[in-house]
C-alpha cells in the first residue's frame, strides 16, 4: 500500500503521473495571466476591485526584522494550517461499483514501477481492489486521499490574506490576542492582485481520480468550511522550488518557503491594541524608515477596533 503513496508523490514523467500528481488545475504549470484569469474558478483580488489585503501575524522581532531587511514574506505549508480539513479532497466513490471504472483506476497505478511491491504482491493487491468495491472505496478514502494530500503539502505553499484589518476575531486568532501585527499589501503588486478568494462550502471538493485536473482540483487549495467565512480570506498560491520545477508568472515560486517582496507591495504595518507600539515602531523605522506604522485602537463603547495613525 505504501507504494501507492510513493507513486502519487512524484511530479515528473508520464501522462498518467501528470493526472494524479503533477497538475492541480490551470495554475500549476506556467500559465500566462490571460489563461489564469480565464480558467481559474475562484475570483482574484484584482478582479474584485480590492485595493488592499492584510495579513495578521503574531509578533516575532526576529521574523519581522527578516521580512523588512530581506524584503521577503514567509509562506505556509498547508499541513500547518489550523483547520484539519484545509487542502483535503473528497474522492468520488459513486462509480466504485463499476468493474470497468475500477480497472481504469488500477491501470493508472501501473503507469509507474512500484519498487515496494513484488510482481506477485502487486498482482494480489490489484486483484483485491478489482474484486471488492468495498476495498476499493476504503482505498479511496484512506491511502489515495492521503497521497493527494501529501502531494499538496509537499509542492504548494500558501500566503493567507484578508480584506478585514479591524476584525477582533482575526486579531485574536492570528495576531496573538491583539499583541501582534497586521501587514497591509497593495494589490497593484501582481502577486497580491492574483490572490484568490476562498470559497466557503458545506462539503469538501470532490475529485474523480481519473480526472484530477481543472476546477475540481484547483478547489482543493481555495475551499474551506462555511464556519470560516467571517475571515473573507484570499490566498496567494505558490510552488515550492525545493520539490518542483520553477513556475512561470503569475504562479510564484517560493524558495525554502520564502518569496521576495516587490518594491511598494508592503504599504503599512498595523500594531495590535495590546502590543508595545513604540517598540514595534522603532524596529520598523530601523529597517524601513518610510513605511507607515499605525495602531489598532480598542473602542470604549462598542466591540470594535479602529485603525489610527
């Protein structure tokens, strides 16, 4: 069974490998901007008329100094997200009862050598899947699902953003209970303008393992449960250079999870209402003297925040 995961974690080679491991929709291999806009199922920030996007974060002077001095931002690996369903697919089992369908799926498995299984072990394994729809469904819901997830967390990096810079919940959840910071970015910078709006649904994106391309597979990266819709999230999607071929614009490529910031992309920093404003302002001015630093102010009569220079 481990050989199936080995197969799905690869990212070069045969067309069959492309189907299940290489391309998550139109964004995964060097599409130009017009192709991206035409095919992407999610709305981009620039198309939605959004001028600014924000990233809430806990304060770590070392990391803030690195971002300002090195002019780069750190992308997240999806496996570190706080939502255990994030970037997981649901594999369609509605045709699992069809012997012909199971046979086609098994044929996909045969496209690459499986070094962890002997020929007799592979034959026994495949005959079991072919003979038993129940076993086939179990494989879809466990190893195959986990294999796709493993491929996603290996190859993709995500930078999470929101339209909301004054929402108390965002400051509480992501900015260390209002002791952190909020980074403000301009969507005229292409990387931020191409951030995709997250879709909020009741069910996970459903994929057919014989057709893991296009919109359904793209949705793995930009779909969350409706409980999260208060975040109004946008996501920058990037491929990690360590495990993937370089991407072409507009798909950025991270190196060791970092992406360089273009001049003017970062337009300001907001300091949490419980944070040490003077200390953070001094750190920012040391490395980026022209960058505006504002503070979040706690209202005295309503459960709201406001941003003040």
